[in-house]
C-alpha cells in the first residue's frame, strides 16, 4: 500500500511553489489537481507541474466551454522514476496562455510513495 504526502494544498493565483523533503528514494507518483478559468472559450485550459525547475508529466487539463467559469482540471497522475531523498521544490503554473488562475482557484499536489 502506498503512503501519501500532500505537498501543496492552497489557493491561486499561479505560479505557486512549495518545498518538501522526499520521504523515499526511487519511483513515486505525483497527483496534480486544481481549478482554473479562461477568457477565451472554447479552449483547453490546464495547470502544469515542475520539480526542481524541470517540467514533469502531462498538465492537468480541461476543455472550457464558457468564459470566466472556474472549472476543475482532470486530476493527473505523474509517475516519476528517480526521486532522491532530501529537499525538493515543486512549482505549479498555468499550462498555457488561455488559462487564468486567481484567488478563487484551488490547487493540490500529492505525492504517492
């Protein structure tokens, strides 16, 4: 059974970052979820994750049919093979120029190890 560590649990706007101490060495899975909006519907919106300054995995995405409507991104599981013990930094960003996040958006990143 996997253990879980919530790395970031908070409000936008993006970018946001958090530092954590890796509880394991080797393969892990990050789970990225959150909300966002757009002013350019209909379009794809999303949020992305970086680890120690390098983008990892696919963004959490959602198709926006309406303008200025905060919508949930599909929770995205991001496998990562080589996490090392010690301190790391994650950064959550808007995945593209159509994505808008503000204080009304909620983002969470969880580590399964």
